[in-house]
C-alpha cells in the first residue's frame, strides 16, 4: 500500500488482503474491493487495533451486486491486528486473514491514523 501526498509516494506498507484473488463481488466472498473510495470514518475501539473505514460499496459496486442478485457487503477497512495480538507483527502477512479488509501492523496503523484524514481518497487496485 502506498501513502501519497501531492502526487508523491511518501511511505509504502506491506499489507494482508482478503483470502480470495480478484475484486470483491458480494458479501462473504473474502475478497478486497477494487476501485476508488474514500476513508469515511474511523474507529479507535474496533475489534482490530484501530480501523479506517473505506466507503465500499460505491454506486458501481451496488449496481454490479444488484445485477448479480447478491448483497455487495460492506464494513471494509484498513486496520491493525486483532486486539491483544499485536505481538504477531509483520508475521500476520504470512497468510490472508482479513475477510476482505486491508491489514497492517499495529505500529503502521498508528502512523497511518495520524497521517490520513476522513475524506482522503483511496484507490485499491490489483
């Protein structure tokens, strides 16, 4: 994941993503959505160490899900490790465990939390 400012990459993070390859199609598919979103809220008391909520599903996601006759899902965020498991650190990237979210270490989400405001655009791409 690249954190950008004024068109320049200022920091790069290694992340864990959803378990299944390809863009999110429906609720429960364990995929991370792909597309343009914004950070629309934050939760300091989430089940994982801090979370920045992503505005998924957007209008295109809802249209695609409706055409498929499925629920698009939601509750996608960038977050740290499950509370109490911060000791795992970077080893969390050994397998995809996030159910469609984007995970970083607790130290990294602390840094991102301070640098990224609500309303910040985010582009998720393969």
